[in-house]
């Protein structure tokens, strides 16, 4: 079975009515909740009371570095919210001994660089979260065909995926999925997704029309992903 979710910040409890409507209308199955550094217990309780389904995304710094402390916090939040899995950005040497951690690939030009992407060569032994945009950016920066990079990650049998759009290979800007200057061929992305994929749409978050963008990105991708 395929599952579609959308990414939100732990501080965005104002989005709960919109998210519940998307679930009711069968547009999404879950929320991927990014845990900000200032996340509070009251916020987590508010999310829990929403009765939404969750995956968690561990907090990372501005360079994409995830600490073991952040992983432990994410694990505690997942217990509170009964989360299905936890995503973290590649960079820690070793995740906690929990089966539901999924390691996300990062763009090659981040501070993690070779270390972060080496972690996804299969050496880490972790489950994989494939971010198609990050992999595309990696390919462009390194002068490699993006199909080769995507297929290399797909050989690791990822079960969780991040989908976003970019307008430049230098900035992970999360422009609208239907952006006219978008670089990611989303039709190709949907063709590559396995039947048991969990896919999180990641709309741009620090924008004035956040709610409209969130809804439009979810519906756009849902219509594109045939058979969902």
C-alpha cells in the first residue's frame, strides 16, 4: 500500500484543521513532523490531540548536522505521538539501535559533503529515506547523470521518500511542485516509486501563503502519482 504525507514544523499547530481536512478528503495519510529546536511538550500534546498519524523528522542545524541528542529527542517525541518512523539527515556516525530510523541523503555541497553521502553507500546499515531533489542536486554538482544517482540510491531499497521541487541546483528552495522553472522531473519520480512507498511532500514553509501552497502541492502530487 502507498502512503502520502506532508511535512510540517512542530510549531505549526495552526495547520491542524487544514491537515485533518486533507486526511478526511483522503489526500494524505500522515504528517511528517519536523522537530524544531524550540519544540515544547505542550506542542507535542496538541499534535497528539489532533489524532493525526505521524512520522517524525529529527532536528538538525543549519548545515544539516544531526546530533545523537536530537535523535534521542525524536525518539521520545515519537513515543508520545505514536510515530510510525523517524527520519534524520545523514551525518551522525551511528543512529540509535531502533529499527524505525531512516537516514536521508543530503546534497553533496553541504557541510556534510562526502561524509554525509558516504553514509548512504550502504555502510551505515540504516534504513534509507531518498530525497529526490537532494540526489538531483548532488548529481549536478558532481557532474553525474542524475538517473545514475537516483538508481544508485534505489538499489538500497528505500521505503521512505521526500519529494520537493527546486529552481536551482545551488539552493534547496522547495518552490511549488508545479513551478514552471522546476528542475525535478516529477513524472519520472512517480514512475520510480515502489508500491509500498511512504512519500512525504515538502512544501516551502517560510512563505506568506503557506496553507495554500501546502494544499496545492499535496493535491498536485496526489494527482500525479497514479494508482494512489
